[in-house]
C-alpha cells in the first residue's frame, strides 16, 4: 500500500460518516417500522413484528459502494454496480436512497423523516419490496434472489460498451456455484478496445448461511494463485478497523482505476495487443461488520450467525430491544441527518451527480438505450416451393443467412450478437461466419479458424455463460440470439426462470423501459439425434417455459424454413418476451411458400387446405401437428388415409405458435373458444402429433370443449442411436401408428379397415427388420413425397 494516506482526515471522516449512514439505513430497513431517526427511546411498537432480511453481506457492500462513489467522482467514471451476494438488498436500497435516485423514482419515499419511515417500513413487508436486490431497486439489473450469475451479467453488460465499467461484487458463497466459478474465464473474451471493463470485487466475509466458505478458508498464497491462474491480477485487502480500511481501500481503488485506464489507453492506441491482465479486488471483512458482536452469549459478528437477522424479535426477547437501540445509535444518526431527516449537506456532496450515480446509470434500465435493429426483408431468403414437401437444405441453414445479414446491417451500431456453447456451426448457422468470426482474446495457433479479437459471435462451452452474457447484453439495451442443442438448454432452466421473473416484474414498473426479447433457438432437436442417442433427447424445455406468466413467454414450432424465417423476424422485432423457437438443421420437407408462411405464422395456427379434403363439410377427424417432424409424419399419415379411404374427410391443422392452444383469457395469443372449436370441432377426434411431451398439449387444452377427444402422440422417453424414422416409431408418433390411431378413433370405419390396419402393422415390422439389416430407413421413408390429392 502507499505510505502516504490517499485521503485527508476531513474526507476520511466524511467517507466514514457516509458509510455509517448507509449502515444505519440498512439496519433500519430490517428492524424499524417507526421512529426512524430514534428521536425518542426505542420501543417494541417501533419494531416490525416479522424480522426478515440479510445483514451479513450488507455492511461490506455499503463499504464498497461508498468507495466506488469516490472514484466515480475523482475520475468521472461511467460505472454501475452489480450485487452478487444474494440478499444484499438493504445495501443497494440504502445507497440509492442516499444518492437521491430512489426518491426520484419513488417520490413518496422522500428524503425526509416521513420518507425514511416509508423506506424502512416497505422492506420485506407486505406490499413492499423483497429483501434481495430486485427490479424495484433503481440501478439494479441483476436479480439477487439466486446466486451464480453476477459476473456473467457483468461481462454481458460491458460487451460493446467501451466506456462502461461494471463493478461486480461477488459473494464468497456465490463463488462456490458452478456458473460463477466458470465466469472468471470471461476475461478471455473481452476486447479492451471495443468492450468495457468488469471490475470483480470478491467479498470474503467468511461464511454462507451456516457454513464457512471455501475461498475464505484456503491459504492466501493459494487464493492469489487461483486468480492469477484465471488470468486476473488480484489485489487483497483485509481488515476490520474502519478508518484503516477506508485508507487502504481508497489507495487500492486509485491504483486499480489507473491500471484500467492504462490498459484502455494502450488498447486504443494499439501499443499493446496482448490480452490484458485485468485487476480484481479480494476484500476480506467480517460478516456482519459493525453489527452486534455477541448475542445471548454467542459470537455473531464475523460468524455465520450474522448472515440474516442478528437480533430476534424484542417482543419475544426483551433484552434485544436495548441491544438493537445501542447498535443503531452507534452510527450516530444525529450527526448524519438534519432535523428534517435529510442527509446533511457535506455528506450529500459525496455522491456523484446525475447519471454518474450508479442508481441512475441508464445502462441499468436498458430500455432507455434500446434502438431498433436494422433487419433485412426475411422474404428475400425464402425457399422457392416448386412442390409441396420438396426437400430443403435444413431450416436453420436457411435462417442462418438471414441472421448473417442481421449481423452485417448492425455492425456499425454494434448492438447485436449471437451466443452459443460451441454449437453455432453444429446448429448449421454457418452463414454468420461469412461476416464475423468468434470473439476470442486468448492464444491462437495456426490451425485455428474463425477466431478474432473482435467478433459478433460469442461461444464458450458453458450454457450458463452464454445465457448470462446474453442476459447482461439485453438488460443494457441491446439485442441477441442464443442458439443451443435442445436437450442441453435445460442447463439454464433456472437462469431462464430468473430472467422471466425479471421481465414480469419490470413490465409492472412504469419507470422501467421494455427490453429486447430473449430469443432462444433450439436446434439439434429430439427427433434427429441419429448418432448421439438417448442422452441428447429431451424436448422438455418447452414445458418449463410455459410455466411462466403468459405475458412474457412465447413458444414457436415452425414446420419448415420459410416459417422459421418469419418467426425469427418476428422474434427479433419483439420486446420484453422470452421467445423459444425449435427448428431442425437437417435437410427436410418444405411445405409453404414465403407468402404462405408469412400468413400462416401471423395467424400462428391454421388449416392447411391443400392437405385437407373437408371443405364445405364436417370432418371425420382432425389431424393436428406442431413441429417439423410431427408435421412430416402427419402429412404422410394423411396421404395413406386419403389414398386408402378417399371418402374419409380429414382436416389438417398446423400449429406454429403453441400459445394459440391456450384460452384467450389465459394467454394474449390464445384462441377464443369459438375459434378453437371452429378449427378442432366440438366432438370429432383430434389426432395430434406433437414435438415434445404429449401431456403439455393436454395441459394447454384441458378447458376446451373437445378436450376429451384430443389424442396426443409425442416424445415418450424412448430413444437410442437409431435412424430418424425409427425415433418416431419408438415413440409411436410415426405415420403408421397415426393411421392406426385414426382407425381406432372412428368406429364407423371398423368393417372396412382391417386390411389397412394390418398393413400398417406389417410396415412397422418391415421397418424394424430393414434398419437392423441396412442401418438406414427404408427407401419408401427416405424418398417419400407428398402427392397432390383431390
């Protein structure tokens, strides 16, 4: 450390006073519902009856925030704050209240005694705010309810934001999660010239809820070596004496900011093209710093007992009332707030001004900065349809050309990226590499391809990082696409949960602006895992998605390339949703022209007249399908039925927008009962071939008039390394089983279909024998074509 103190005694006293004010407000939020400034002796009536919140991480986070304010003012930094350690809500609420942002967003939480009372009362209180750093808090873009994603979000936020610094506090409990442990490697993807900076501050307070933390209990040499091995330049600061720690933290932050500025200047002038070794801080302070040292004869400060609420309800433990009052009064609130309850002027002057306040940084309310993408006309990329069912090169291969030009058209604005866990080529989005390489700052060798220091594609073999990067990118006002294997998107189930919850809550906050949608393209799907087998077969992410509020989730199952183009265009234009698109990458039949696909996708669901023969009469059966392979098998079954039973009236209904199946009062895309009945009838059998697990269709339609007649075939957890068609046979969603299902559901056909049903059974036996001898599907399956029927 420097031999000369970086801050003079007056500034030191003010800095410490600001920190005391932060801690006072934080304790007040946890405990008080009245008497906010202790203008009278504390009484039980002043205390909340339910004490909820987390004190342990809060004083350390207040310490960090106060010192970040100082360097923001000194160096005029464009910086915002990410609170990783879970339920550290009191700290960020206190800080944004002191700097004035909170009262600007919520004028009723005014900067006076009445406003402070409301600030305290609302915390972890019915009708109030959560105990973690939530969307309701200005300056927050990271949901603090689940651990592991703070550093990923920080990196996502600074990509393409060259003057932005994300100060990310990582809790030592959070550091034990898999996503966070992997996120340290994000420094290998950060371009010092075109991207911003992440300043990680690992907060070692030693404990989780009830256990010590790993990183707090390893030797200092091992700890520093760990982060040096990750490619960081770690600085350790440790202590508990406030005045000493203020001086050391101020000196360290000055040093770190100067190093960051030097790295950025060198990159801008081309003086240093090697990957930077970015600084990071390891801050070791006691858990529950400045709180009660002993409670009921047990040590609290510096132990796991400081994690949540150190003192129990005084109504049940009267001796705790006096201890709480002493704890609050040690911060000397009478020196910090004037007679009206406003922070005294000398302390007010310590906070940055305007948008330099971390609670008011516009990047934390990304919709303020969001600009529309420049999109090409997706129709120009459509496949010409000379015949129904003609083979296309692969749906994702086609849409890759569209995404390529989305990248190209937005290169100058630098507000669109493609993210994926080393699967962009595998998922056949090959065309994107015609205009951009993968961004990569680590070492390269001669045999590497498609790597560059500046690229619009970010790949790391971690679904967590790709999702977290994209979320951070979207939350700060940009656009993106995440492509992933369908089976392994489950790795980010919980991350999706948190983002969907964020969207739901922020949609209800008028000061939050809508964001670009989180767009997820799932390829390499369940029905085409020819060489991967059972491990790569799981379409259940769709089920998970539809659990969320209808206002924020959308699921699309385009049956061919032209429909995928239309869906992709729609999703990239949309705002504040999670859009899930499922599409195949292998050569597959194409059904609709571009104009037909545009109309069909705009409706989301519709009758395919060219495949049906019930116009003007009531159908005998409805053949419904959702997904590319289910559509193929349905149409193949229809062709068999119409040739064998020409008098049978069949209606073919294709579903692109899965949410259309829900009632209109449950989802904004849902069909009314009248419209649903018009498509599916009120009493006729519906044979539904579905991409995913069958019960999801039953769940979405259980309130419909004809639900008891909807019979769904889909994935039933049957699969292995086999042929494409055999996957459908194993799960009984193939054309031959679909034909039998129709026969079984129509008693009037009983006398005329014995031979047809036997033929279908024979075909299944023949199929099984053929693939085991030849290793591929029968020619009649591989070469099947839709024949125009009249």
